[in-house]
């Protein structure tokens, strides 16, 4: 009965905190970017307000992912404050129930939210992540239809591929779509394709003026999806000979999909927008890239803040006497600000190769998690 009651209070507080924090960050984002987003596109056409609205609808889950640990902390503090205001903490302690046991549903909720945040990032990235990313680029660059310049990626064998231009979605669909149209990886096009391979002393040079992805959904290389090339050439240069032939389609050794190109561009320009599976894929293709190696750990360690911040923040609020809870809340929030500052610094040091990826991502969680265990252990019994 007690667990259900505390859990219900925490759930209600979490919903209110989500509306408060996400709404606040949404207003700040709108205030900083709305005027720029509504400027005319490069072809002189006005940007539809519905397009901006479409972007922010898709942006909401990703905005929540950025602030989820703060939401959890605020919900936990609201829960403790409500229990203290009704003198329910004193009643529980008088009945022989420790503060740790009283708040067990809150800590369990933080653990479940850690798993939920990881899952939400994967689901959102695989379902609406591409459409949200396309709209973001179009609004940031004032483009009527997204085209990416100078895209570089590595294939499954770790060899570099260069694309001068990449249209993830067929530009021919422009005239048939409105501001609420679905952005999908279909009919992708490339221009200026180049790649070089070394095969047992023979150099293979691939090139094409342009190419179109035919069949498939752009997400996986399969029999029903392949790049059809225009003016494609394959030049083989050996120790004693040179051969050149027409290349109409990329073979298995050079297979890459539109999604591979999109994820590679995102990893280079917006690395923190990657999902865990995307970061792992990029790290596997480019194991020497320190940024991808760091991100594959960071995207698992950052959600732990949902639990760590509760362990650090709640004891301060609970250990203050009734009527002085504001002091405990301020101290708890300051420690959490220090946590995020430490997390930001170590992440950037890791991304730059100044410290190891595991150390960069694990240090904040280990240090503040240890502090949280000490503080949680000191709560009233």
C-alpha cells in the first residue's frame, strides 16, 4: 500500500515535471530560433509555419531526452516535498520504516526511466529521427529541400567513400509534398561518387557522375536495393597492367545504403543526435575514430544520471528539517549542476582524445554515484 502511494505521487510529479521542464526548454528554443526558421528559403519562397510546427512536434521526444535526468530529479524532489508537507515522512520513521525504504519506489522509478530513456532514443531515432533531422537541416540552412555536401563515410570493410552531394530523399518529390509531408529514405540520389581500394597490390578506383538508389527502403543493403550509377567507372591498376570498365551498379564489396550515408553525415555534424546502435555501427566501421568510440559509451552512461541525481539530490532535501526544505533543494540542485558540468567537460576531453573513452564517460557516474551511495546511506532510519 505504501509503495503504491509513493509510486503514484512520483508518477504524478514526473508528469508535471515533464510538462514544466520540456515546456520551458521548448519556449527557450522557440525564442532563440523561430525568427530565423521563418526566413525565406534559398529560392525566395516563404517558409510555411506548418513546417516549423511539424519540426517541433518531431523534436519533442529528442528535447525530452536532453533533459530527462533533470525531470527525474525535479519529480523526486516534488515527491519528497509532498511527503514532508503532509508529515508522512515522520509517520513512516515513527513506524520503523527507514527513509530509504520509504523512497524505494522513487529510486526504482529512476532505474526504470534509465532503461526507458535508452529505449526511447533507439525507437525515436529509427522511426522519426530521419524526418526530424531533415526538417532541422532545411530550417537551419533555409533550404527548400535538403541536400548534403561533402559526405564521407566508410563501408563495412572500413574503406573511405566520398560523395560530393547527397539527397537522402528524391528531390523530384518536392512538388508533390507539403509542410507535413513524410521525409523518408526513398529515391535517394548522389553526385560525385569516388572511392579507392587496395586489393592485394591492385588499386581499384571507383567513380560515377551520379547515382540513384533503386528499390528497398534505403535502410539495408539487400537484393531489392542497389545504387544504379550514371557514367560509372572502375579502374584497376596493377603492377604491370591497367584495366578500365563501365560500372553500372555497386557490387557487394562497395555496398552502402542511403541510411549509412545519412548516419555518417549525422555522426560528423551532429554526433550527440546519434542513437546507441548508430554510434556502435560507426565505431565498428571506423575503429580509430575517438569520437565514435566515446559516444558508444556515453549514450549508455548519460541515462544513468536519472538514478545518480536522485541519490545525490534527495538526501539533502530529506535531511533538512521541515520548513527549511528549500535549503536542501538548493544544495541538491547545485550538486547536480556540478554533475552536468563535470559530464560536459569529461565528454569533450574524451571526444578530443585527451582521456580514454571509458574514463571520460564513466568518471561522472562513478564519482557522483559513490557520493550518492554515501548520502543515501546517511538518510534517516
